[in-house]
């Protein structure tokens, strides 16, 4: 078992945030009763991807009926329907779709994770929940030493990465397409989140996201 696999086992058993643990399980139990053929993951969602990744995509948290159902980040909802085709178009994924854990998708030079690993009520983690989950972020990123570029999806993910590095947010303002050189030599690249609220309103278009993803690929030195 690899160090990342051991980390996943420990993460999935985490119940440090009682509010999040109760909510993720409540959502899963309600849906299991309503749809008896649908099994909800309803546990913390680990990151996944290439252990030698040079590009790390960092989101906010699992969706209630997306990752909280499937057990894989950015699957099972509109966010994944937008993200994975973009990864495939830029040559960073083996196919344009992913449905759940173990579905055969491969990522090339890319790893995907999030600031909070459990679905939060109203999609709004508290500061304490961000802080608690940052312990998992630190352990996960330590096992991905080849990462050169962070692609933060949304302002909150951007802020969580800066806090992880102990950096002042005001010195690294969030903006779609913004690039920030971090003191450790890595680059933080920003994008609007791939949520339905952004993609269906035109705030984030496929062209806009493809441009950011292509730039991230180049900065990471991925062929």
C-alpha cells in the first residue's frame, strides 16, 4: 500500500467535524430511502490522480449529490460534466467523462482534491472546518512533491491554498486567469469555479476555462 493509499484510508474514517459528518450521512441516508437502488458514499472524499502530478486542481468541497454520492471529486453533477471534458480536450485525462471511484479514468500529470473533504450544508464550510481539513491538505500535498502549479477553482479554494502556505491573501488577489508566483517557486493560477451557477450563466465559458487549463498545463511543463 502506498503512502497516498494509507492517507485515503485514514481520511475516509475522519469524523473530526461533527457537523459535516452528520450532514454528509443525513444526505446519504435520505437518498438511500428515496432511491433504494442508489448507494451514497456519504464519507469524506479523498483526492485522486497521478501521484507524480505537476498540476494540482484544488476545489472547495464535495457536492451533496455529486462527490458525496460517488466518492470521487467532481463527479456525479454538473461541475464534473464541465471539468472532465476540459481535461480530456487538453490531453490531461484518458476520456471526457468520469462517473465515480474506480471507473477507469486516468489523469496525466494531474491530481484533483479540495479544501474541505465533506459536503457542507449550504455549500458553506465554517472557518473551523476549513482549518480542520487543512491538516489533510498538508499531509496530501506533502505526498505530491512534483506539483509545480496549483489551479484554484474559486475564491475560497484560492484562499485556502494561501492559508496553507501562510501567505497574506491581500498580496495575492483572486481573479479569473490570474497568476501568482509563490515564495516556494510554485505558481498559483486562478479560475472561476466550474459550478453550475457559473457555467450556466456564462460567467465561465468552455473557452475561458480551456484557456486557463492550457496555461496551467504549460506552466507545469506537461507535454
